[in-house]
C-alpha cells in the first residue's frame, strides 16, 4: 500500500533481542515542517492490535531526514514471532503504512 503525500514513512526497522526484552531501531522519513507538522510517534504492535511499545518523538527533525530512533526493553509475548510498526505525524495522524517485522531471537 502506498504512502499518502505528507504521511510519515517507515524506511527500515531493526529488531534485536536483548537481556531486558527487544530493542527496535526505527528509521522514519517525513517532510517535517516544524512544530506544527512533524513525525511524533512510532509504535510496536502485536497481531491482535495490542500496543507493545511506543517511542514518542519530542521534536521535529526538519534537517535530519531520514532519522532513526530506538526503543529498548519491549516485552514480546511468548510465541510471538512477528510484530508490526506504525508511525504517526501531528497533521495526518497514524499513517496507512504498516511495517511487518519478523523477530529472530
């Protein structure tokens, strides 16, 4: 599914199992315009829709595109081997794009 013009785009996701859970490094691309329009969140989602973790992006990244931010300590339920990542911006809300991630311990 294509990304609407103006939506935040998930470019890449790297998931790594660590001693305290999973670490997700998510690379986003968005035409941040400043405080009124920027990518402000990404979430790790279970197949049933449960939010397993989220990274709030506290400021615009106007001159840093694409950019990567990480989240550690995400608890993944036993037996789950695939999750999805979705992202949001302050104008368009949650983007239609869903990025599936295969978890390899």
